[in-house]
C-alpha cells in the first residue's frame, strides 16, 4: 500500500488487492513470520497490518485480522 491510500475506500481497495495476491503467493517478499505463532504471518501495508495463517497441507490461506498498526500489536 502506498501513502496515496488515505481514504477508507482506498485503504479497502489496497487491502483487498493484497489479499487476492496471497492466493497466488502466500509468502510474498516482505511477509514476516510471527515468532511462536506456528504458520502465522504479517504483511505491512502502509499504516495497516494483515495477519494470516498458511495451511500448506490444504493449500489454504486463513485471514486473521487487518488493523491499523496502532491497534494491531495490542
């Protein structure tokens, strides 16, 4: 997500695009594996964070949460 994504609709579109890309590549460049969380990852998108889990056996990406960075780590 670029800094141009400032309105709620722009943020929504940027997040939706990133989620769709996870179907093709569940561990893209920039994805951070969360320590002690099994197969959970985090993607940074500007001021927002997307947390998700990869189930390689069933070839499924399970979305967790997408929040502003201020609330994400609480």
